[in-house]
C-alpha cells in the first residue's frame, strides 16, 4: 500500500485473488440493489460513468405533530470499469 493509497482509503486485493471481468463486476454491483438497503446502484450513462452508486441519508423533519422523512444528503459515487487496467495487476 502506497502513501497516496493510505490518504484516499484505497485497498488492493491479495495477489492470490483472481481479477474479475468488467461485466462480472457490473453484474455484482447491480445485484446489491434491494428494498432494504439505503442506496441504489444504477447505470451512469447520463453522468459519463459506467455505474453510479447513490447513498441517501434521511433525517427526520418535524412539522407540527407529524414526522416526515426528507432526504437531506445524497452521496454519489461514479464508477468507471476499465478492463485494461485491473486493480489487481499492480
């Protein structure tokens, strides 16, 4: 792990881990979607990426006697899957 990897939080897999194809990684990330998760993984053509993961953080907003949930923050990760430069082939 290099100096900048520590700053950015980048972790590399063990050398014994076999790299996966871009299609396998895409399918695995899209399979994470579900009704019980606070995020969504979707295609990112509109944003110029292969995939976009959005994590919506909800905060309660109080109005008179009722509680309503409104999205206050959205964290978005744009991913590009590049088959030629796999992370495991340092």
